[in-house]
């Protein structure tokens, strides 16, 4: 019951994580019931028309729509919820995690945001289907997700960070079932000898096992609910209980199935009873198998789990680079191709003006998988300006980028990109070799991975450590207006500050009023580029903590399994160990054979895992093996000593 209580406490912690993730998706304090993911990429609506449609539908049907956006004014670490209409939502609310306060802000926050993204339904969702139909008819791609704690639990269980924890829980369940059956072995043998029906024995044993699990499960559930009520509020008790009850039901069901399978495989035989062999002997094979499988699980999973942890940590650190783009904006085009061609000279002048004050950042990457050229030792070549490097190396070490002599990469850049840049050049007929000779070249060193914008899709970042960085001294002098306009539209060119960028548009005749006066029906809008990246960054940082939990769960599972297996072995050898100890033998002498046998079996398993792993991924399995070398002898020593004391007091 103590071990089961620890297991259910671990499940309560997992349920708290699920509740936190569910609250992050559907904030309970503002009554979020559904989430709409809206993609206006193929719609015929302008940004203004899209927001007008959503606002009108929200007011007519009392949907309580709020758009999810990062809190850029607060540093980008949290989110704000932008209400399309005044629905009486609180200005601030409490998260389950207690980290900071959620904010509900007015429509003004969407002045420089695109209509696409995530919206929460906090009001009456009865006519939500009509909104989906209306948006779909306008070419909007709608993804609807209704709030469900069980769905959040399923999603969490599919994440790699939880996979290891689930396997560890199953290993611990098997160990608990084995322990219970070993304790019931003598009673079972006596009942079999007395002629008790097998079905009745199974029901009694499994009923007692279920009771031993249900009592700590109930105690942990009540304690967790009381703690959440006191520390977080009554609002979060319901989601926590749903998640915890689902986990506990699954664990107890699997526990009973495992116990039933073990019971059937280790049924006392008449020969064993007639020869007066210890009743627990029938569990010995199952104990050895479970210990071996648990140890194999620990060793085999240590490498992937550690790699996943490092990947999650690296991804979290990399995604945090989005914070460097928190005040960067993109100019979004809402006009026809002909109108876009007409504003190209003005866009060129705008880029020149922004470049003169260091307010434009540029990154365009040609990766090997897309370019399909010969990039030598590099996986990609990225063309950037100094402003981009300044933004992306704010938190990097001083020498994260090392200079590369032009002579070393001259052949590569001229062969692969000479013709391309000759077409991009502002002055036609200028050879690519002349252009590239004026660039500076860098490459990341010391494990640094530089965030770069993908070619034709600057709204997403790639983090590369083996990339050749070509620094363009002047965008306006190097690239013609047509291609500068194209790069602005694909967000490979981003500008600093909403107000400053709107002033640039006004100064160069690209504001809504100036375009309308010239007969241009479309328009330009300024939108933040870091919204989605900042939201993903928080989740990745959270996943790192989950991986730590999974690794700790594995260690606990193996320790418990090894201890129970050692206890069964000690019970089987108690009749032999007691006189040997009384005659003066030391515990190392008494236990040498059984410990050596298990260590040799463990060494074979470690060798097999090491052969299947990559050469650079053997560190974590070896650490797990060392842990096993320590746990196995200590388990045998403690259990043998306990059995000796029990025999001496006539309790065994």
C-alpha cells in the first residue's frame, strides 16, 4: 500500500500537469469551452473584413470569442486574450499553475495582427456550428476543438515526455502484482490443499489486491483534491479529478490483469505441496523475468530518454530566440499582383530608409534538401544582414560566429548562387562573383545553432549549426525592388516596431489613405511575426520538465522491482542463509553467488543495448548500468538481513 500510494502520488502529479496543460488550452477562469483554429490563407477576405465578420457573429450569437496572442508588451513569456466584444470577462484571471496572471484585453491589441490563429469560445456555443459554416463558405479553413480533460490526457500520453513515465508505471504495477502474489503464496497453497475452488481463490486474491490499491488511490485522490481546492481554487478540482480518475482506473485495471496472468502462471502444484517446497517458489520465475525486463527497460530507455531531454532542452532554448523577434513586424500585402507590382519602387525606397536606421532584418536560407545543389560541408547557406545577426546573437557567446575567408567558399557560392544573384541584382549585368566578393562570411562554432529564416517562408525559423552565413552589406544596393518586395511579402524581411513601421509606410505613400487616393483597392498591414513562435516556446520549455519526471519515474520503478525480486529470493534462501550467518559467514560470502549471477545477466543486457545503440549514445545506458550495479547488491543485502531477523524472531 505504501508503494501503491507512491505510484498514485506520481499519477496525481501527472494529473496536475494534465490539468495545467488543459487550463493553458482552455482557461477555466474565463469559461473557455471550445477552440477555433482559423486559417485565412485561402479566403477572399481582407484582414478588416475578416475581423468585421468575426466581431459581428460574436455579438449576434453571444459566443464570447477571444483571440489568443502573446503578451509582447510583457516580454513575450505569457499570452493575452483579446476580446472581440465587451462580454464582461475579468481583466485578469488566475492560471492553475499560479505563474503570473492571465490578461483579457480589448480589441485594440489586434490592430497589428492578422485574423488567423486561435480563438476561444467563452460564451454560448450553441450556434458555433453556424459560424463554422459561414467561415467555410468564405474560404476560411476552420479547426474546432472542444474542451475535454480526457482529450488533454490522451494528448499528453502521446507525447514522448510521458511515454517513458507510462512504461515505468507499468513496470511498477507488475512489481506490485508480483509482491502481492508472493505474500499470498502460502495462503493460496493451503487453500488449494484444502480443496477450495480455483475461481474462488482468484476472486479472493484479486479482491484483496484491488482493495490494497483502492485504499491508497482514494486517499491520494482526496488529498490531491483538497490541496488543489485550497491552493488553486475550487474551479480546478473537477478537471484534476477527471484526469486523476482516468489514470487511476487505467492503472488499477492493468494491475488486476497483470496479477491475474501471474497468478495463472504460478499456480501451486500438488508435487510442490507434497514435497513441502516453499509456496513462494512458484513466483521465482516471474520475479526473475520482471526484474530482467525492468532492468532492460531502464537501460534501453535511458539513452532515448536522455536524448529526448537534451533535444527538448535545446529546442526550448532555441525557441526562446523568438523573444528576440518580439518587437519585429512584417508588412502583409492585401492587394492584387498588378497593384503589388505598382508599389515595388516605393517598397524599395522603404527598405532603403529602414536600412539606414538599422530597422530592417533579413534572412533567406537555401537548404540542401530544397536547393538540391552541392553545398559542400554545409547543410545550408543563409544570406542575412547585420541587423539579423544582432537580433539572433543577443544571448549567444561572444565568439559564436567565426569568420570564414572568402577564398575558402568562393567556388561554392559562385557555382551555386552566381546566376541567382545576377538576376536579383539591382544593376543588371553585374556578375555574381562581383556581388559575392563584397559579402562577409561566417559560420557557427562551439555548438551554437543560428536561427535563420527559411527561403520563401521567413515566418518560420530553422536552427542550424552547420550553415554558411553570408552577410549582405546593403540590401537596397544588392537586390532590386521587385525581389525586395517579394521578400517582404514572404517575411524574409522584417521591420522593427509597429509605430516605426507604420511611420515608414506613411512616409513612402504606402498607408491606407495614400493608396486609396491613388486608386489602389488593396492595402498593407503591419503584423507581429513572433506570435506563434512564442507560444510554442513555452510548451517546449514545459516539456523539458516533463522529461525529468519521466527519468525519475524509471529510476523508482527499477529500484522497487529489484527490491521485490531480491525479497522473494531472500525468502527462498532464508532456510539456507540463517545457519550460514550463525556459523560466522559474512553477508558478501553468503550473497556472492546470487549477486554475481544477476550482475552477469545485467552485463549481457547492457552489452546488447550498447550494440544496438549509436556509438555516441552509450553514456546514459552505462550510467543506468552503474546504478543497477549499486541497487542489486544493496537490495539483496537488505532483504537477506530482514529475513534473517524474521527467522530469528520466528516470524518467517
